[in-house]
């Protein structure tokens, strides 16, 4: 690492745009971003960030106000995101797989002053265009709105410097949005700096390169993305994941780091010609977002060079655990130990810490924690646990216990959230749509294991009085109304939903029933 960068990181606080600017001074010709044969060095990246920041200032968008981006991953996407940060503007990256209605709700919740899209998303949003107050800027220079080329400030412009503070909001990541008001997770600059500092230990820096094939609206991607550009590594972007294309890029660019979700690891390792690729450049491979099956982890350890780390944590922040699988092959059934400086505890239903060896909800505290859910103070309060001394922890909704060596095991999920292909799916969103069908009286959705996706949503419905619904037809009706990642893989008609004595739907029984039928 360059001395100038090391000195910046020794300060109590330094912002990500200032770190990227410093990289432009110390290694201007080093590659910063690469995609599809196009590239930007750190000089060019900083120049583009200046043009974005100056354009936002020209348009009267002030620090603390927001823009949204909803598009396929691209160099333009990345530079608009980083340029907005230079102006102190909050970025709300939105998932293109969300329904048009959901995207309209999220854009309004973020109070986005501009919405950056590509041609595909402009078409997808046509039905709700009148509900979106923000003007469109077209990242791919399509004609559906003002083109990025025309919107950018002139070359050579210098934006007004902004004194960014650690408690300012950097981005808003939305966790859901099919129905009702989505939860916007507000992450501050101080939280992101904590991620960057962890990247120093993980050897991001000049000469390193990371291959990212998950989308830029996901925290899974943003953590290593910010680590890489802040510390001077090269980011290789793959807009749409394909296992063979991924390996070809890894070999071509001598990739040293990568972050993938379990489904992607499974598809890569399943390629018949996996072993012909030269992956000897890899130093670190990370996995996050959903459970990493032990047998798959063992296969990666055996055949893919470099360290393998499974990272357990939440977009909301709090405590992080890391399993250094290459060091502890006998602990692949765990999520590892708390990262240094991260306080992980277990609490019971009454909010009391459980005794050693006990089982409880996992809560965590660290320097990397969200400010809260945007515009939802009650939801924010529900997501927090306070220690007797007032220390703030984030609830994970997972039930766990520590083994005798201090490794955390996740034994169940308190919440019903489904993680499919690395994306969070809330069953209540799909259930609400199901119940809107005129032939459905009651509905429940559970996550079941899927070799392809990790988990996938499966629905159960009780017919409305006098109705005889066709499950296949109802499933098609639902899938037309939800986001791509939320589509049901199966739907069953049942006489009644199993319930506890207090009327709670017993989703474990539904999941077991489905698995016992042998359907997949």
C-alpha cells in the first residue's frame, strides 16, 4: 500500500471518494474498472467522478439528498455511484428484478432527485412513469430520457469540495418492496469505512484485482467494490453471471479476489472443464448472503487455489463472523468466529443474554452499523437490542449457539426470510399477492432447499368458499405480479394451513410436507 493511503487510513475518518481521489494521485495509470474490454484507470475514474459531482451540484442536488440507480451493472453505473458520493449525495441503488410498482414506491421513499436507468429499465418502468417524480438519465445514452453524455458536466470541471462526515448517509439499500412500504437500510460513511479497513487485512490494494459478478445494488457487491477502489485494486465487472465466462475472466485478468454467493460457487464447480482454468493467482475467495453447504465448501477448498472465507453478517450491519475455511476444515458446519472488534451475543425471547453453551437469537455490535430504516423508526427500534449498559446491537433474526471453540453455529432462522440466489425474499410480500386472488382464502409461503438457487419460495393456499382453484393457474397469476426473484417454484392447494394453539401458521410443517412429497 502507498504511504499516502496508509496515512489517510490512520485518521479517525476518511471518506471513500477522498480515498479514490488519493489513488488517482499516487497511481493514476493503474487500472480501476474493467468490463467487456473497456477500462478506466484511476485518473480517468476521478475525472468522471468530478464530472458527475459537478453535474449534480449544477442541478441543485445538495449533500444529504438522494439519487436512485436502477440498471444493469456497467462502468457508467459504477462511476455515477462514486461521483454522487463525491458530491455528498446519497445513492439508492434499486434492483431491476423488482416490480415496477415496487420501484416507484422505493424511488418515492428515497425522495430521489434523479433516476439513472438504462433502456431496459426505462421500458419496464413505463407503466408507472407518471408516479416517479425524478427525471430519468439514461446510462446507456438511449433516447428514453436525457442521455448521460449530455447530462455530465464538461471535461476538466472541478466540483465544489464537500466536507463529508462519518455519520452522513452514504447509500440506501432496499430490502423489499412488492407490497406496502419497503425497508430502506441507511448505511453511513463510517460504516463503509469499517468495511474498507477490513479490506486492508484481506490484501486489497495496488496489484490486486477483484472479479464481481453480483449486481451493484447488492451489499454483497458493494462491500468488496468499495474496498477495492478505496485501496487501489482493479475491479473487473461481469454484468450477468455465467460460470464459464466468469472463469475465463478470472484467468485472463489474473484475478486475486472474488465474492460469490453459494449458488454461483455450485455452478462454477459443476463445470466439467473447471480444472483446465488457471486460477493460481487467487489469494482470497469470499462467500456471503446465504448458507454455504459444507460439501460445496470442501470441494472449493480442494480444487480452487487461495484462501476461502465464509462471511456471516447483515446489510444492516452489526456483528460479522468469518469462517476461514482453509484454516479450519473441521468447522465447515459453522459460520466461524466474530471478526476482531465485533461483539456477537445470544439473547433469549425476553432479551436476556443466554448462558455459555445456550441457544438464542444472534445480535451483533461493531463500528459498521446502519443508521436505521429510512422513514421507519418503529421498524428500526424492532431491529435493535440494547445491552444493559445501553450498547446498541443489531438483531439478525437467526438462532444460534457457540461451540466449545467459540465458532458460531446457526441452528434455525427466527425470521421467515428466504435467501434465493443471494437475494432476500420476504414471504409476506408474496403471501399478500396470493391472498388477492379471488379464489384464495388463506396463503402461506416458505423457503425450501434448491440446488440451483440455495432456497426457493413455495406456496400453499386454501380455497375460498365455493371456489376450485387450479394451482398452476394461480401460480402463473402470482408470478406475473411479483419480482423475478420472488416467483413461486410450486404452489399447493391444501384443506387448511397448520396452526399452533395461538393461531400461528406452522411453516416448518408446510416445508416438511413439501419435502416429503419428493417434489423439487
